């Protein structure tokens, strides 16, 4: 039996069930006017990574971005199907409602 090293990384053996793309979607679903900086801080990634994710989600049709003055407002396209074939029978809205019922 292999014993874990006492000098292993704190995250060794841990993982996340959801991607950073999913984290951005969940947070935007809760508050449509979050700033990139706020999303990055909440998720624990860089602001530039959030910018790339928002661009991915916008180009793919999952988010619609509108300008309100100097701020962006995001709208989740809840009817869009999840992209992977394993869960493609479900919509992004169903996933968000399952994880954050209100």
C-alpha cells in the first residue's frame, strides 16, 4: 500500500466536479451584472481567464452580453443544451436550477 507523502500538495487527491466555465455560468445566473474581477475572485482564477470563458460562452450561445452604461449585463440562454453528449439531453437552465433552486 502506498502511503501519501506528508509533503504532498494540499490539493493532491482533490478535484472539482465542475469546470470553470460552469462556475462562471452559475455565478452569472445568480447575479447578471457581476464584474469580471468579481467572478475571478469568487472562482479563484485570473480575470483574463474569466474574459476567455465569457467569450467562449458568448460565442457558443450560452450567454448574451449587453452594455448598460459602462457595465456589462449577462443573460443566460437557459434553453441551450449542455454540450457533452452524456448530458446533452439537459439544458443549461435545468442544470443551474438543479444546483441553485430558488
